[in-house]
C-alpha cells in the first residue's frame, strides 16, 4: 500500500490515530487561514467524532503547547446555532465548555470552535489561534536523521 510522505506545513507536528493523520500547528492564524492550510495538504481542520478522539486531542495538544487554544473544524457560520464540521462529517458528538457556545464577542457573534483545556468554546473566526488538521489517511514521516552512507 502506498503511503504518501507527510505534508510539510510550517510549524506543524505530525501525529496519527486510527488510520488518520493529525497536524498540530503552532502558528497563530485565523480560522479561515487554518482551514485553507489543512485543505492545501488534503485534509480539513479536525472533526471530533467521539469522546476518545476528543480526549486524545486534548492530551496531545497540551503536550505540544500547554493551555493553548486550537482551532477545530466546527462552525455555525452558515446558520447561527447550526454547527457543522468543515470536513462534511455529520455532527455526532460535542464537548462544549459550560456556558458555551454563547455566540458572544463584540457584536459580530462567535462562529468558529476551539479546543481549550477541557472542552470547546466558540470564538470569532478572525481571531488568531493554533490549529489542528486531520487527514483521513496515514503518511510517512520524514527520516529523523538524514542518512549519509559514506560515514
Ligand atoms: Ca476525526
Ligand atoms: Ca455562532
Ligand atoms: Ca464563546
């Protein structure tokens, strides 16, 4: 089976779980820029399907950057209160923090989801946060050390 090389996105670290590839990207971008980056490598911002994936994402993201906020692919921009995954996956599980989503923000509401510590929060899509991409295939990580056969 052909396994493609992992995408090389700036400041993104590759992880895998159950046949999917995840990129934990430690550069701050808007939700739209983050989603575009994920699409450019054949995926989308992460779709959280169940409690197992959610727990793994929380632990793994915290290993990279403690207590940071990360964009996920959940958005209600099309229709207020009607949350959808950017990947097209049908919503099946949610883990909003207490009191969220509250569509707060300065007049324009909040239409894009983040993962933060123990749950999710809706935020304004044009704010800048780290982000997590999900690709529905595995990839081959680059060699840790460049080989030099002449040594
Ligand atoms: Ca998923
Ligand atoms: Ca909203
Ligand atoms: Ca909120």
